[in-house]
C-alpha cells in the first residue's frame, strides 16, 4: 500500500463492510461508510487539483469528464484489486459467499474508505502520495482504455460483478427517414429499466442508455 498507519484501528474500520458489522451486532456506524464519505471528498479534491495542474490547455468540461472517469467505481475497484484489497475486506459469511470480495461497488467503496483513513491518520500529503502512486500515475492509460470509455463495457462489468447478468438493450422507437433516423433505446437490468438513450444509430443509442444507467446506479 505504501503507507503505514499510526493508528491501525482506523485501517480496520476502513475494511469493515456493513454486512460484517451487522453480522457481529456492532452499531452500523462502525462500518466503513463514514470513511468512504470522507475519502470521496478527499479524492475529489486531489484528482481535481492534479488534473488542473497537469492539463493546462483543457477546458472545464473536458477536465470534468476525465475526473468523472478517474473517480468512477469501476476504475477505483480496479485499483483496489491491484492492491489486493478484496482479500482483506471484513465481510459477512453470506456476502463473502456471494462474491463480495470481487464486487465492483464494494471494492470501489473500500478504496475510498481507505483513502479517508489515510487522510485522518496521516493528513493531506500522505493522502496525495497514495492517490498519486495508486491512481494518478497512469492517467493517460486510463483515459485511452476503451474498456473504461465504452459505457456498455463498463455497465456489463458492473452488472456482472453485482450478480445481475447481462444488460438487455431494447429499441423503443425509430424516427425519421432512413437516411436520418433517430433511435431510442432502453437498457433493462434485472427486469428494471435503468437508462434510456438516443442516437443516430442503434449502437450510439445503446451507449447513451448505458451512460445514463451508470449514472443512475452511482457508478459514474
């Protein structure tokens, strides 16, 4: 991890999923959710400052898109997997058996909780060093990775990690003449509509529907 805690108890709390806390009858406040809340804010500041300094010529909208990608649960979960974070999570037996150690949302949240713990234990500089070495060292590679920028791929990874299988894309409408059609597509996950998108092709509409679903699910 590249950081040694002065207070190991705060590291332990960062690894406590709510399922574990409930399983041993601890108060819900003992889970890592408060540290995740703090880590989310610290991460936002550190990533924003780094992008501001690094990409001098980019406008606010472009910086916002890059930041959204870097702090998405999919990217954070992958960085957590690189750390082996899933092996150290404290989960209930049921959550463990259900695949929680590799669940994108759980690992992504734990990465933020870990950052929050580092911030409380070592301050902003220690937090910045951690984010730089574990997340921001390969920004360009992340930006260029089609698996991250392809909303359908990101959504598929998320739904599979959550045990919901494959998203289904359904064409709701086709409007306009053949040479200038507009397609409306909805994406259905677990029997529920999670996003709707429009585009000049079915493929583009599917991407927009997946993007909306990711936002609704809190992944991006």
